[in-house]
C-alpha cells in the first residue's frame, strides 16, 4: 500500500515521505470522572456516570481528549446523538439486517448451482476416459481439430475395445430448474413490488391496481420509511452542528433577494428530507399516476389535468417538462393583448390581484365579440368542428371570471378597510393557512357580509341604470318602442273608427226602423186591399158556383128525364111482341 502511494506521488511529481501513522479511536462512553461528578440539588455526588467523548491513540492507548457529550446548562445531562443507524430491516440485536443478509443465502446457492452447471457442461463437452496402455495416437499432445483425422496404433482388436469414455452426463435439468427457482425467489424478495406492477394490465380497474400496489409495496415502503426517518434524524444532527458553529449573525444571498440568518433561527426551523417513502420506484410511481388519470377521466372537472400530466412527465424523467405542459402557475403578469394571444396559442392564463381588472375584462370581452375571431374559432378543421375552439373559449371565460373574482375581493377589502387572508396563495404553495382566532374570524365574517350587501345594492343600481341606457341605445329596443307607438296610434284610430261605425250603425238603425214602420203600413194597406179583393172574388166565385150548380142540376134532371124516357121506350118495345103472339 505504501509502495503504491509512493509510486502515485512520484507520477504526480511529488515526493512521498514515509512516516509512522497513528490510529485514532473515538469512543462515546459513560464516565464518573473525579472532580466532574454529577451532583444533586445539595451539591452531593450522585454517582451517576455522565456521557463523554474520549479520544485515544490505539497503539499507545494514550488519552488525547475527553469532551462532555451534553449541552451546557442541561441539568439532566441528556446524551447528544452523533450517529444515525440506517437499517434495511431491524435485527434482534443492535445492528439491523441489510439486503445481503437477507438474500445472501439465495446468492450463495445460485452461485454454487451455476458452478455445477458450468462444470457439468465442461465435462460433457470435453469428456475424458480410459484407454489401453499400448494404444497410441500420433501427435496426441495437441487436440484434434474439426475435420482432422489422425493415425492410431492399436495393439489388438478395434479402437472401441481399447477406449472406455467415462459416463459424463449433460447438465442436469433439475439443477437448472432449482437455479431458476432460487433466482426467482431472491428477485421476488428484493423487488416484489416491481414484479407485481410489471404483471398488471393497463386496463385493470383503479381499485384493483391500488390494492395490488398497497399489498406489494408493504415491504419496500417499510424499508424506505426507515431510511427516510434515519435521514431525517441525520438532517437534525446537521442542523444542530450548524447552529453550534455558525456565527450569531451572518448574511447569505439567495437568488431572489438579500437576507440574513441568525443562530437562533435554527431553533425555529427543522430540516426534513423531501423524499416520499411511499413511492418505491419509477414504475410504481407511474402506475400510481395512471390510476389517478383513470379517476380523472370519470370526473375531469374535479382535477387539475395540466398539473397532473406535468407531474407524471417529471416522474418519467423527461426534460423541459415546463415547456411541454405549461400550467397556470408558470404564468406571469402581462397585458390583456398578450393574454389574448396566449389564449389563441393554447397557453395558460392567470389573473393577478394587482392588475386593472376592469380594463382586462373589457379587452377580453371585446376580443371574444370580434367577428373575425369568432369566424376563426368556428373555422372547421378537415371538415370537422374545431376541437380547440371550445377549450379556448372556456379558458378565456374562466380567466374573465378570475378577474371578476379579484375585483369583487378588492371591493370587499375597500368596504371593510382591511386585507383578507389570501387562501389561494397557501393552496398553491401547499402550505397551511394561518389559524385565525374565532372572534376575529367572526368579526371578519360580519364585516364581509355587510360589505357584500353594499356591493350588491350598488351593483343592482348600476345594472338597472346600465340596462335602461342600453335599452335606450339599443336599436332593437328603439324599433320596439316605435312599433309600440304605431300600435298605440293604430288602437286610437281603431277606436275612432269604431265610434264612427257605431254612429253610422245607429243612423242605419233609425232608417231601418222608419223603413220597417213604413213597410208595416204598406203591408197593412196591402192586406186590407187583398182581403177586400179576396172577398169580392169569393163572392164572385160563390155566385159562379151557384150558377154552375144550377146548371148541373138542370142538366142532371134533363139526363134523368132522358134516361126515364129511354127506359120507358125499351119497356114498351119488350112488351109489344108478346101482344102479337096472343
């Protein structure tokens, strides 16, 4: 070792001086040193050993230093910790077990089986055996090459009778199967979570995926939790060391501004690791994010999908994740024109409390009402509706709502004369909001309620005035008012027309009544004349009927006389021949 160090030094152009080195040992022990005994309240020694750090030289056992191992002023003399025990798995004693202790048996067994398989394969490929003493192969010092034939001197019989190969077998299949089983068991023990995650299907339900992850990650999660806690303890020790040896007041310059840290600051802060003991490997993290993405597909309105995709890309280790998936937190305060441009290019929009919200909302609303912008957004893409148009419109509407919310907040703060807690800031930073006393919270709520009522009244009045002005200025409303006036004129004209028609109808009624009366008189005269004429006609008819009846009676009498005369003649005629025959 010394020779190598000397040679290395000479190669570097240095001169190595060989000297005698000392081996220093540091021991943390409990001692009851004379003159430094532990005493009670009365000053009497208690006989309790106190923690010390003793430094000795191993070769000569010379004590080099003895230092107290507790904080000055600590009456309990609590031992200070200088070491952190990293345990893979806790053991039965002081020391824990590492991975090599757990799978060392598997490794040794697998190594032994590999050697046996290699030896068996070597003996099988290059077998040996027995031959007759008189059997001689010319040039037997060199191995026979492929396709080479050599002369053999056989003492008697055939070559087969003079050579007996030993029965070397092929590598055992049982050994190979046992080797694979041991390797599988060791691999499953070392990375059980990875083996199960790799066997899962991407179409598996979310509940099944999470259940398998929870079951397979118990061992690795426990291991990482122990390492996480050990690292946490180590960071605490480092914090204490820095606090012990730093200045009372020193300055440091971070990226954003100049600040000053003091020794007493370390009493109020804690240093903790940023690792996640529940996430074992990248594959398991990816599966976890895939499960969250499956849940997000069922209710996308509840999730911040850009942030979720950003985190998944970061887990995958892809560079420039911020450029690939920009999120709202990346945005900076810009003018409303730039925000309109960002909306068209699909960049996230974010409102800030210090901006002029009225100006921003007016600019964005004018932008959305622009016919050219509307035509561009509604332009079909390859014969299909633009899929990005609705997203752009929704993003701009949400951005306008942000400005409106900030404006409302500022109005409430102006009414109340106080600044309300910014809970959104704490949510974005992932920090806990300061706890407000109940009395103060109630007072804030009352003042906010009063302010909101005043704002409501003002907004209602402003909305009414604006509505009236808009109605007066709106061409449609003006046309409606003109139409209403025309309708009123039409109603008046119609009423006048109805009055004239009623008067004319009354006149026509009077004339009709006079006509009817005249017609009645004429009809009465006509009836009287008709009756007189009818009476005269009836008398004439009766006279004519009397004369006709007289004539008919006379005619009937003449006919009857004629008939009697004829009958008398006929009777006489019948009776006349009878008298002659006599």
